[in-house]
C-alpha cells in the first residue's frame, strides 16, 4: 500500500505569505492543530502548528527561558495582555511561524514509511510530487479513513458542515 491510497487532498491552500490570522481562523474552523502550508506556486513550504502558535502567545519572559515550568501563576497576567499578543501574532506572516524542517512523502512512498513518520511524532506527513508541489497529506485520521472501507469521506464532511452551521446558529442566538 502506498501514500496516494490514503492521503487526504488539500482542499484549501494556506500560503506562507498570508497573515497568520488567516491560518488561525482556518485552524479553528477545521479543528486542525497542524496544517501544511505552500508558497504561491504550490510548492510545499512547511507546517504551521497550534503548539508553535501557543508558544508565541507566551509572555517574552517565559519564551526566553528554556525548560518546562508548571507553576507560572506568579506572572498574574490579565486577559488584555494575552489578547494584545494574540492581535500582534495575527498580523505576522505564516512563513515566520513555519516548521520547514519536516519529512515529506511522495505518492508512491510505501505507507509504512509515512506511518513511521507519524509514530515519530510528525503527526502530519505532507505528500509532494517531484517538484515539491503539495498534493495532499497523511495523518492518523486519513490512514483510518483509507483503511476503513465503511467510512464515506463525503458523508463525514457533510456532517462536519452541519455541526458548524449548528454552532454558528447557536452563537447568533446568544
């Protein structure tokens, strides 16, 4: 089995030269924490991750310190300070936040190789052609979809869209 048999197509491109706000809105809407990004010519540029965005939301004093701190409540930060950093973050470009040092697969790459990349904590494996043009991506979910013959991707997409509409209607009513 090869990568093209389970890769999910990229339906909406995120571009490295776009504002991060576009990527953030996309990630929230699609509930995706790791998204492939391309240059305008379609070539793969890297991955943008929710964990990278969250790290950029930290106060500078914490982001300058290495290591893991579990009790940072001494900072006593208020919501307006975090909102201000978030506003600044949204105005940066996606390209400034990319991880461009990721492994990629090709359509003919054996699926087992992509599974090893996922196992090694690269949760999304971009699939590119010989010119590095992004064709699709493989994740835990696309592997499950590809292997589970009972799953209809179009039906899942319709269900997700209906859930989004329902959430939007609820928001409008409140």
